[in-house]
C-alpha cells in the first residue's frame, strides 16, 4: 500500500558570593604544575570599591599605561536605534541597561603583555584585557582571592590577545588542539577562593544598514580568543563563577589543566562557540557545573568537540529544559578522569574513547542517589543527583567490562563532594533497577536516516493499531498555542512549550521524560527482556528504559522461528488507557525513546505539537547535521533557541518552506497535513519518495497522539 496514502488515511480517519580580605602577593612566583609559564615579574593589582592599587600605587587613568582604570564598559544600552536611525541591536528590555548603571562600573584595563596577580573586591567592575594580536601579546591573570561583580557585561573579559590557532578552518580542524601558546591565560592561586559574578552583552549591530555584529558576549568569564586555565603549584585554588546567562565562554578553544572551578549559570555552564572548530579540553583539575539557574542550558556546550583526558567533571544541565550535561556538535571523547553528565537530552559519547563509560536512559526521572555495583554488589560508583534527570552518563578509571547492578536510593556512607562519592564504605537498602535493552556500538543518540526504502533500524514492536471505522481522533480545534515569552537579549532562548511555574516543560517533541530525539534513538535492543544485569563492554555502553518498576510490564517471548515480539497491554501514563487507539503507538514511542511524557505520569495525547517541535524531530532523525547557513525566516533569528539549527536545516534541505515567504510559524501548532508533507520531503530515498502528492483532509493541529502514531508507522515501514 502507498505509505503516504496509508498515513494520511490513518491520521484523517483518526484525526554564593562572600566578601574577602585583599591579599597582597609577593612580586615573584615560581610554579612547576602549570603548562602556562608564569613570568618571574608580576604586576599586582589590588581591587576595592574605593581605590585600585597597582604595585601598591593608585591606578592610572592614562590609557597609555599598562594598567589604567576607566568607566567606558561595553554594555547593551537602553535604546533601539543609533542617532543615524540604524537599528542598534537585537536585545530585549531585559538586556538593556541605563547609563547610570554602567557608570557605576570601574573597568580595570590591561594593555600590555605580562603577568598580573589580582586580589581584592570590586562590587561593580570588570577586568578588561586588550593588548594586541602578535605572538608576544599574551596575558596571564593570577586570581588570588578575587571577588568581582559586573551586572552589565562579563566580569573578566579577554578582548584582544594572541590567538594560537588563528588559521583553524572547518576543513582542517580536529579534536586535538595545543593551546599551550594561548594568549589568554588564567592561574587560580593556591589556597585562594575567587568569586566572579558576571552578566552578558546582547548582540549589538555596527552603525550601518547591514546590521552586522559589533558586540555579543554571552559569558560571565569570557575570552574572544583561545584560553587556558590552570592551578598554581598545589592546584588547590578555587574559582566560583556565577552568571545570569552563560558561565565560562571562549570563541575558540578552552583548556583546563588544573584548579577547582565551580560554575552556576542561567544558560550553558561552559560554551566554546566556533562551529566545527572549537575544542573544550579537560586535562586535570576539578570542574563542577550546574546550568539550572535559568530556563535552559547545557552543562558543557561545544560547537566543535569535547575531550576529557583527566581530572573530575560533574556537568549538570538545566533540569527544566531539554539540554544535555555534555553536549557537542562534533563529538565528545573520554580518555581519562572521572566524568558525570546529566540532563534531559543525550548527546553521544564517542566509541573511540580510551576509557569506558556507561550511559543510562531512565524511564522515570530521578533526583535520588544512584549507585552502581559490580557483579558481587560491591559499590563502584555513587552520585546523589540534586535534581530530576533522564539521561545520565558516567565514566571512571576503574570502570571495566563486566556485569554491573544499578540501585536507586538507600543509605550510603563514604567520602562525598558535590554529590559524588569518591570512596564508599557501606551501602544498604537501595532499590534495584532493571533495563529494557542495551545499545550496540553504533549511532548512540542519533537515529540513522532512512536508506534504500527502509526506516530507522528498530526491532519489530507489534503491528499497527486497529482503528475502528468511524472513530475520530481527538480534535484540538483551530486554536493555536501562544508561544512562551522570550527571555534575555534575543540571543537567549525562548523556553520550550509548556513551561509554567517552574515545572518541567513540554519539551521539543521527542525529547521528554524517558525518551527523545536528544536521546538514544539509534540504540538497538540486544535484549527485549527487562534485565537486572547491566553487562558493560566496548560494544554495549548504553542501557535504555532503566526503571524501578516490577519487571513484568514489557515481557518478551520467542516464537519457534526465533522472532521476538513484545506484549504490551497497558502504558505507564494515567491519561493513556490500554484500549485506546493510540496506546500501542504511545508505548512504542516511549520504549524506543521517540516521545516521552509531559510529566512522569501523563502523556497529554490531545495536546498540540508546535511546528518547531516537529522540525526538531526531523533534525534529530537526520542525525543533527552541521548547519552552515542561517535561515531567512524573521521569526527564527534567536541562534540560542533549541529549534534554531533544526529549522535552519529543514529550510535549507527543502523540508519546510514556512507559513509564508519570511515566517516559519514559531509557536503555531503543526497541522496533520503539514506534518505528513514535511515527513514526506524528509524521507528522501525511503518509502515516502515515490508517492503521489495527495492532499490531507485534516488541517487541524496535530495532537501528540497523532504524531506518535505517525512516528510508529514511519519507523515500522
């Protein structure tokens, strides 16, 4: 049967910042632990709200000096146009600041290469480094009990220094970079505790009609060039970064070699943002990220690669959004160290990682203690999660191939820091978890696009539901949901549909509780029988549908021919009855990680699906290809929105033409007709290519139940 006609028929028929005492350092220092070479001569800068001292003398205001103070901070002004009439920028009211607020800030300008040891407190201020582009133009900042706050821009800002990888291109870029010659260098002094609290600058245009970017700086601690961070001799200094947008950002590479860094952010904790080039590298030290202070945010977000070679990384995404703990466009590799990543979206870790890792897709979100034991139930890993997460990855040097058990809750004793137990002396009374399948070594986290007439590779999950004649799908009517209000500067994302009163949102479709196109869609079930043994190997690192429920809901039986069939009569959602026409489709999509619930107990089958949600489904289905060209849609200009790349890709690929020549229709419900048309355009080379261009009779908003049925039919054909 013509698949497109069948789908149309189916759908139409069913229609902490504290004060510190300034510490004045000696004028010379030596170090052996850092890759960053510190010069024997230092300039000391002592901060306070009443005076800035440079080598014990009042700071100059002469911009010809190596260090001088000013009040000309770069910030987003409270205006919409330049005096010329040209547009000023893309910021919203929330991003604008008055001149009075900006003038309160003291800018400590560093204009000459060298090493600067900074201490003291500045309630309104910024360290601004601007020395030049030559290879000699390198600056090392030694943070020695610094407490600095900036409410209108980054608090520490490397604006211009030498770039060690200026010739990098997408064609030549790899995940192996050497930043030892970086112009931006930071040392966290031993025995110091440093607080950097910063803001951001929304996109400001040049004063021309072309609206080209002049400024845009998202992080509280920001470098426009590659940056290295290290500890001093003992490597025990602390840097706390708090941000009202992103935390620690560079526009090219970032390497951490030591020190202890804690980041609390309202968007991405770390971001390295050159598409297809940037590399975040962790060689040693301690990194603890919580990106949950705003409406969304990845723990670590690399527009290129992530490479973790050592140290400890705890990276928690925003629990209210569909973001990942460790996110990258080009791949994340773990070669050593202790790594914990958690979020509600999963980006794949690379199979060629030198150190084993384990990935768990939880059927129910958890904010409890999670303990992994070996086959004899000796604890080998434990982390107490502070918030609800669905996708959890971890890796330790002691993780080896073998059989493990996973427990939730219980009583534990040992040495704990930031939720992670580095030693475990006893563990009792936890709830044993089981899983519904293990992953193969391929396509972890990304579904393979259809090839040669076949949909994504799945084991057969029953047959399509029988829908009685004259039975109509629930109709949402013609009303369209009001898109959520955007936050921030027009660069910070509009939260996904459904976010209210701090509750977890109805996420981009397919990325909700227990499943998603940000999750392990490409996972192949090596065992459809729920199993309490987690057998970890080089080819099986991920485990789906990890649950504490009694292991009887998804039983498996093998027929004489060896074919495995699943028997599913009920769902875990209170609003999906087992005898409803869409129950099997909902269960299929949940079990396969395609769609989750709008909460832990509800699916909301009659709720509409927005156009950007559906575009995100197809983008993830295609494997999240690199997007090199922006879209012309006027309502898709926010590059940080979760759907930006998806809509841009869909537009470039001819999958969507929008609701008009210049609008995509963000926030509007997708119709049944448009959903099938977009899927047909996407299915190049598959069953949907050689079909007639028939028209759907349903122009009503597509419901979540309808989309679930559509996905099941597509994947099973």
